[in-house]
């Protein structure tokens, strides 16, 4: 059975790409295509080549708009490799780095929401840094996505134990949806609805690059 951290990583990865991410991949694809054309390895037109390149990095996905957050880093890395002719040197895989980036985004929002409980922004920064050091022997920037989610859950639990109520602490992750008649969301955007088959994204947050 997946751990809570693994489920959180999967849920964030199932989110749709942002318009900026789609534009980024389109630019990378054009650059890669031009290089492959010069090498004589792209006889087809750009659109056909781009679809094939996307499927090489993300099997089963027919185009950029079908990609999810989990696909973004691997596809970008593959397009850059086709453009530059070499693999980027990095300690972790592009996907692992992107998972960690999304997890840090969530943790920073949680820190902002809980900061008053820990004495303000400086207090919560120091507290979180100490958690990473004592629990994982690392820093927020060097931690894996799973480690970051573990610290996020620990921070939330400690904040609640210190008296931050579930709904009154200001946590972005804990507020119930508004239910006033004039404020209801349509069924299409209601929590738990599955747009474009993305059922795993029902609790995921929007994450920008």
C-alpha cells in the first residue's frame, strides 16, 4: 500500500501542465526539431516529429496538452538531449527533481500558513530547517520529495498540537470549501471531479514552474 507521502507525490504529478509549461516544452521541441533536421534525422514536418518525440519520453501521450506534471521534467530533458546531443549531468533524475520542486512548493505554503504558531516567518524557517537536519540529515533544498512531504506532515501535526485549530490556523490545505448558495462551484470544478481522466488530481494543488 502506498504511503501518504507517495500518494501525495502521485497526486501532484497527476495535475495538468500550466500554459507556461506547455509553452516551455513547445519552445524546447522547436529547438530540438531544428537540430534533428540539420542532422538529417527529422524528415517529417514539425507537428508530426513533436508528437513522436513526446511519445518517446511519455508513452501513451499524444501531445503536449495530454501531459501531466509528472511528465514535464522527463519530456523537457529528452527534448534538450535531442537539441544538445548530451544528457544533462545531475545527481537525481529530472523527474525526481521535479517531484521535490512540487513538494517544496507545498511545504513553503504550509510554512506561511503556520508561521504565526512558530513565532513568525523566521521562527518557522528555523523550525523546518531543524526538522530536516534532525529527521533526515539534510536541507530542504537537498531533500527528496518523500522527505519533504514527511517534514510537511510533521510540521502540520506539530502546529495542531501547539493549538492551531484545523480550520482556524490559516492552513491552505485545511480550509473547507465555501458552500453558500451564491458561491457554489459548478459540478465541473467541484472537488473530486475528474477532468480529462485525472482522478488522482482531486486533492492536488496547482504548481507553477
